[in-house]
C-alpha cells in the first residue's frame, strides 16, 4: 500500500493521531508532504475531519498545522462563516504566505469580502491579488490580466498567462503568445500552457 493509499483509507481517528505526531511515522518518511496529505484527507473524511481542522485553524500560534488547516478548509463544499473568518484573519497577517493562502481561499469559495484597496496594494508583488480581483470584479478581468502580462514580476506574468488560458479570455490570446519566448523560463512555460488551453477551447 502506498503512502497516499494508506492516508486516504484511514479513519478520522487515525488521521488525527498522525497529525499530532512530532515526526511522521516510519512508513511515511519518504515524503516531505506528510502533514499536507493528512490535512487534505481530514477535509475529505467527513464532518469530524472538518470539525478537527477548525480547532487547528483556531490555534493562536501561526504554525504549519494552522496554515494547512486554513488552506484545506477553503473549499466551497463546506465553507461557512468560520472559514471566511479564518481567511480574513490570515489576510491580515504580515507574512506574504498567509496573504496568499487567504486570497486563493476566497477565490476557491467564491466569496470576496476584502476591501478592494487592501488587495490592490499587493498587485505589484502578489499574483494571487491579481487573480482575486479578476474574480471579484469580472468586468475588469481583461484589464487586470493584461496589466499582469506586462508586469515586471515574472510570477505575475506567468500567472496571468495561465489564468487567461484556463479561463479562455480570448482577447488576451495574442499577448499570451507574445510571452512564449520570455526571458524567464517560468513565464515561457506558463505562456505555453496558456496557448495550449486556448487551442483546446477552440477545438471544443
């Protein structure tokens, strides 16, 4: 049985026991994502798993466990007021990683409670801010992604490429294609993915 199979077939009690270990069990030492996998399984195992993740999201210290709990609770299947509160709290933290998980989470649950100005302050440094705003203000998605494609930040250019492709925003097709030979490999690969998605949509 593989690590993934063992985790996916575990009971909620086993998952909680593994979550609370200081170190992964011997059978899971070959992966660096043990806690990540357990968190994902807890979010899928049922109400008891969700309830447990909420206790971890309520922790005072900003631990990896708290981060993973908040990230895995950001799911439209069971998002509620508590989850929105966790995400807002995450966005208010100083560390960029918390802001990113919050912005991604709000997109995942299709809820956009943040003040626009607070998110716009991050546009030059955070691809997730761009994506959040395109969903919160869909009439401005083309403009926001076009600006992203022209950003000096390679992570923003790359994210704009894939967003435009996966959402089939045809107005940006030529501008995405123009980045196929970007000096940054990540951007060039992202542009390739975006172009491939445009082609798939065109054939469907």
